[in-house]
């Protein structure tokens, strides 16, 4: 039972967001120069000369997010903030497992098949706690569907693996991953708040704070990249939040742009190179004129676009997706 030593009321949520933002922002300012000095760098392929930029900055997102979750647990214990702490701890293990996979990939470049399958194992804590909870999903225009054991043993691990790999795939442009991620979690917070879904709020608020704290150093021209540790974690946190909050359909629809990018890359056999933009006259053009992903398709259709405008367009498009999800799922 929680011991209420003081009462912050709804300010508890604001406190979680602010703490995650500040700690993430301070962490990336400390980490970025150290990562670069240690040789943890990646080439900014969308710029002339391909300058080297500090990599694995997503560690700051992990730190900021974890601080927010730990603060929420403290508020649950000492402030009477009500949520199912077992769900939060299980979700935290899953998200940290995905972050660890990202660290391994950043350091060792693990095979693509391993990166696709390892998140299935990371979903085990969610499987364990969900087995005692709801196995139903709200499907737009259809209603609530109970998938039974298929939901627990198949849909949960696939959901975690797919979401984390999708957010890892649509990446590589200054500010895009963190910017689109921040928009996603902003709208999921609005949805969770409208539903009174405390557990989902506890996951989404610190992710929004951590991403916004990281974003200034990642914005054009980027001083640090998130790395796979950051991109995998975005999808993992979204999947975890919607699974715990029983809003899986909303989470799936929120990733529609990422799904579109996936199918374009699938048609091109998942290119490991030439997915970036060729800089000419301040604009980016698809390498060899071929659209190998969603961002290159936009470059081609726009007959060249600056990296900053490309990222802003993607963030705006994600906001439109978020608005549609709100319209579909917020009860009148």
C-alpha cells in the first residue's frame, strides 16, 4: 500500500515529465563530447563531406526515461499516485532489454535477422503480466475483440518486435527520429489522459520528456545521433505503453508512416546503403534517382528538398496521423 507523505495531485505527472526532460538534456550535453572522444561516431551522410557526429546519444533518452519511471515509482510509494506497479516494472524490463539490444547493435553491428528476432524475447515480461489481464483489443469500426491466448503468446511479442524495428528503420535524418517520436508520445498522452489510463501515462510522459530533452542536440545540424539504442527504444516504449494500457490498435495506427516506409524498403530488399539523400545546392535528392524509402520518395516527388524541411514535413505528417488517431479513439 502506498504511504502518502505529501500530495502533489496532478502535478505528479508534470513532475515526471520535467524530471525526464532535464535529466535527458543534461545527460546528452555530458555524453556527446565523451562519445565523440571515445570514437563512437557516425557519418552524417546527408551532408557534403559526410562529417563525423557523436553516435549512441540515445543513452541519454534511456537515462531520462528511466529517471522519470523511477520518480513515478517513488510517487506511487510516498505520494499515493495510483497505478499497477507490477505492470510498470515489467514494461521497464522490456524497454531496457530493447535499449540493450540497441547498444549491442551500435557497438557490434549485430545481424539484421537477430535484431528482428531478439525483441521477441524482450517481450517476455509483458507476456507474463498480461497473462493475468485482458486479452481483448479495441478495433476501430469493429469493437472489442478477445484474442485469448493468441494475444498473449503471439500478438504481444510480435507487437514489440515490429514496433521497435519500424522506428529503427525510418531514421537517419537530423531530428527526425526524436521529433516524430515526441509527436507520437504527445498524442498518446492526450489519448491516455482522455481514457484515465494512468499506466500508459507513466510510460508516455517520461518518453516525451526524454525525447524533447535530447532533441536540441540532435536537431539540424546534429551534434549527436540517437543510434539504435534510441530508435529501438522509441518503438519499444510505444508498444509497451499501448499493451499495458490496452490501446494496441491506436499504437498500430500511430505507426502508419513507418509501415509505409517498411513496404517501400521491402520492395527494394531492405537496402543497407544509398538510403540517404545526395546533397546538391542545399537540397537532398535520392541517390541515383531511386526512392529506396519514404524519405527518398518525398525527395523525388519534391524534386529535391532540404533536410530540415524534410524532417519538418515528416513531423507534420506524424502530427496529422496523431490527430486522426485521437478522433478515432477519444470517446465523445
